[in-house]
C-alpha cells in the first residue's frame, strides 16, 4: 500500500512540473538557464531562512512567528532575483538563437516561478517521501480517514502552481512600477504586489491549520480556491487567450 501511495504522491507533486518542463521550458536553453537560476535563488532563501531559524531561538517555539519572519525573507530573495533578471535581460537576448526568439518578460517571470515552485516542492515533499518508504501509512492529523501523504502531496502541488502564478503577477507589478518611476500614487502595480504578499502570507498560514486542530478541508479548499483566483489574475496579467476554431473563448 505504501509503495502505491509513494508513486501516487510523486505523480501528484511532480507530474505538473514535468509536463510544463517538457512542453514549454526544455525547448529553449535560455529558459532552462533562468529556471535553474531561480531554483538556486530559492535554495539560497531556504538556507538563509534555516540559518535565521537556528540563530533566533524564539522562532523555534511558534510556527506563527516563524512564518511571519521567514516569509518576508523569501519574498526578498524573489525581489532580488527580479533585479538580477533586469540586469541579465539584455545579455540573455544576445545569446545565439535557440529557435525560440527573444525571451519576453512574461516568459522569464513564468520560468522563474517554475524554478521557485519546483525547488519549493522538492524541499517541501522530500521529508514526506522519505517517510513513505517504510511499511504502513500515516493518517492526517486533521482528517484521520485520509492519508497524511496524500494531503501533503495535494498541498505541495498547490504551492508549486501558486509559486508560478505569484511570480508572474509580482514581476509584472514590479516591472510596471519600475517603468512608471517614483510618485504617481497607488495604482494597479501596487495592488498586484500587495496581492502577492498578502496571499503568500494567507496560504502559508493555512499550512499550520492542521497543527491547530483544523480540518483538511479547512486547509485544502481555501488553498485551491486561492489558486484558482490567482491563476485567473496571472492569466490576465500575461495577456493570454484561448482560441478555438479561430475564435477567442477567454
């Protein structure tokens, strides 16, 4: 039973990244470079968070305080990576043509989120995968009738997709804010940035719902509703359309 859960959970978590990489990322060496760089940036943010967690002792006593301090650190690394992309943008476009043409900012934001999400899923789910190699199964604290491994896989997959959408929205907001310059008051770019930060905190706090005697539905349903709403915003932000027989559906 555990072997079946192991491969099932791995498919839930890693099938979406595998499909995206095969269909979209692998075709361009430039996109692969950005993906690996983003994954490395996420790894650096995780290392910095771990060091801070070990140094600041009170963070070990409360998950709420840990998230409140460590989430801004991860967002900071995401912002620093955007600055790095701004400096590397011209250099990437001067590389030899790999058949994909010029890398647009939307593509770079997408594969950056892809890199963040893949590394986040690996870090989030690696410990669970190690536990799944043993005999038997483990019930989820919030819903004893369901497997802890299945719930963890659904959460990891959701956060992978959220990371992609968050990065598309955040980088578009930062780019618009950069092009507009100082001043101008609060407008759409600021709302995009605030939405990403607020939803990042909201989704992260939901992950400790089960530790506080919450239910699995109380965690997964809001997470996937947030994912749906965020995906719509990211879709509109990237100005994508779906066509069928020459007609735009949405």
